[in-house]
């Protein structure tokens, strides 16, 4: 029998791209725990893919376009949300992007435009989505964002994305402070390296995974199922006093000095 810790909750999921997405793993875990979900897709190129996946939850699962770099699309998405439900309890932000050339070579070569784009899509979008979602979280809520250790320590080739993730983590803390009086919690999950489509954009992924297998206390990174379970925990009442935090789901790698 499915765990129903999120029974009756309504969640918004941003960032599903394919079946190997971390966003999809957390969405499936939320749904299995009883939550009703609404999804975004970015651009027609991804629509069919996401449509096929959310079909798993039955026909008519809400799926609307939303390019998080465009305020008018965010507003349009939330207009549809407000027409469909009076309340939202959960928000998953699993959105990040930097131009491919910025994830190769040296950080010092990052162009102004690549820096701006990475921060706009990977960090500012959390602020923009939280601002729209907060008024709907009338009974409190949980906002979960995805980050990575490259925000805290240098990971070669992660470059501007590491700096953008640092901005995302700081934004999480400021949002937690702002929204705490409304019983809205804001946290990050910092996943270890995984073979997802997004991660493949960073050169050296295979070596990173091997490094974790050799050096992390658990001798491995993490699985999609484990990230899903962490997502359910942060969304549940079990995490009611946890906000503004980064939870590392990385086989313990983050504790290591060398």
C-alpha cells in the first residue's frame, strides 16, 4: 500500500524533462504519497515527453507551458493554477540552465551573458515562483529546490553553474526568512552526481561518479528513489521545523576533507 503522508496535498512540479529527471523521481514519490500534482513544461520541444510521463497519473493531469525566464509565462501558469485549485501546499523547483560553452574550460572565461542566463534561470526563477505560489499556500507549505555541492566547493567544469547554485542556496535562506511567518518552509536537496540528461552537460561526469564511489563514506552517490524519498520527507509534517536548509543526499561525500 502506498504511503499517504501527503494525502490531500496539492503540488506544483517545475523541471520534469524525461524519466531520468530528478524532478520526475520526486514527482512520482509525491504522487505515491497521495499528492495531486500540476506540471509545467518548457517549450513545445519538451511537451510531448512530459505529457507522456504525466499520463502515468491518469488522463487530464494538468500540464501547462511555463518558461521560468519569462514573467508573463509564470503569471499565465499561476492563473491556470488559481482557476484549478484554491490551495497549493508544495512546490518543486528543479530548474537550471547555463550555456554549454560555459560548462567547459575555465570559469574565468564565463561571458556576461552566460553568467546572467545561469543566474536568471537557475536562481532567480525560484524567487519568482515562490512569490506567485506563496499567496496560494494558505495553510503553510513546503518549497523544495535542487542544488549540488559545486555551490560550496569548486568542481572543475561546473563553473558558472556552481556560482548560480550558490545564489540559489542563499535565495533559499532569504525566502525561508520571508515566508516563515506564513508557515511556508523553503529547503534545498543537494544531490550527488547522477547520470541524468542535465548532468551530462557537465564534462567529466563519469569521473565524478567514480570519485564518489572511491571517496564517499557510503562508497556511492545516490539513487533517484532516495531523492524521491527525501522529497517526500521535506514535503511532509515530519520536516515541519526544517527550513532554510541544504540536505545532502550524496553518500556522505560532503563531510570529507580529502
